[in-house]
C-alpha cells in the first residue's frame, strides 16, 4: 500500500461523513447523465477568460485534509491565479510524434477522449470545455501551426465504453496526440480496481498501436470523487499504468488537490455546483497547465526526445 493511501482513505472517510454539506448540489453523480457530444472547434480564437492570468507555480506547503467546513461553496468567489507545482503538470516523456509535426509545419491533430469532464459538463458552454480551451492555449503558443483539437468526450462513459469508440472516435482521425481522461466513472459506480487495470493497459496498448503520443489524465479532485473509497487506488493505478506502458500522465487530481489544500482555493472556485465537474475557471486552468506541459514536452531537444522515444 502506498504510504499516502491511509491518509487519503482517512480524508475520504471524513469527506463522506460531511456529505450532508453538499447534498443540495444539483445532481448526484452527474457524470452519469444522458450522453452528449461536444466537438471542440479547431483553434477557436476566443480570448482566454479574464480571470486567467499566465500560469504561475504554486508554492508548496503542508497539505490540509478535507473537512466539513472546507467542503464546496456555491457562493461567488474571487477569481484566482491559475497555477500548480511544475511536477504535477510536467509530462515526463517527450511527445516525439507531436514534436515531429510541429517541426515539419504539418497540421497537428489532437484527440481528447473521455467522459463528461472531457465533454464539458459543468461548463457554461462547449467553448469553455478543456479541449476547446486547450485549442486556444496551443494556438497562442504556436500561432503559425495548424492545430485541431477534437473533443470526443461522452457523458457517463467508463473505460470499456471509450475503448469501444477508439476506432471511430480516435483512430479514424489519425491523431498525432491522444489525451485519454479515464477512471472517474468507475470509482463513482464503486467498481473494483482489478478489472479496470486490465482494461486500462489494453486501452493504452491500442492507442500506442496507432502511432500517436498518449497522455493519460486521471480523475478530478472534487467532493463526489473524494467520498469514494476506490479513489486513491484509481489514482495510483493510472500512474502505475502510465509508467509501465511508457506513456505520459497529466496529474489532474494532484493539480486540483494543490488548488484546494495548498493554495486554499474553495471548491467553488474550480468545481461546479454539482460537486463533481469543473467549472469554467477549472477547465480553463487545466487547459492552460496541460498546454504548457504539451508545449514543453514537444519542444525538447531532438537528442533527448530520441533517447526517450516510445
């Protein structure tokens, strides 16, 4: 067992005892609403939200547990600075195929596949989903590049559902980069971890076989996820799978936990009133940090990229 797991389990138990605090939220398990698709526009040149300054590293500090008094606030909050420690948004492995497209000037296609937090549930519009904001962020970093970000998120899906769509939703687009957000609905539905591990490894193998770079995105740090007992194990499982399969991981759970525990942002700053999905600020900040990670991993020196190719 990971040394952090007992602490996380204790945190989850305390959050569960406080569940009455956020029982008024609109939807219990809103990840499970009827499926819907949003396709991110190719490089929509919308301005980033006014409350989203350039990402700045957060200063590490002792983490604090989730307590009843700290659970979600639905009142208006003051816009915060988007930031997180570099190690949480850094991609360990270079994005070799993405780098080649950027270097050649050829069009770059990115597919974001996942469930409702990819589709954009909790956002004010499809343009505020993380794939749409990612398109804008990447355009700002590579203004001369033709970059398309396709949103293949479907509400309520689990790992095997997404895998069933790989052929039509991912492979058919011939992407150079695939972002796979996974794991949340499995823990929300209290599914055991062992079967999911096998599915996850199989799915990663299928994506790697397409020749695309692969980045996994783990669950969100939100009240309705924290009260689930399998959440710590799922976060660990995804990290272990990324390492074993030699693919990248964007540590969304750690990023959002830093917002709450270290930067002391209330949940209402980055989580929607349903206590599960991100809001516009949360999606925009995740997209900004992810874009920074992608840009860095795709522009590392060629020698380094060749040495770490997968």
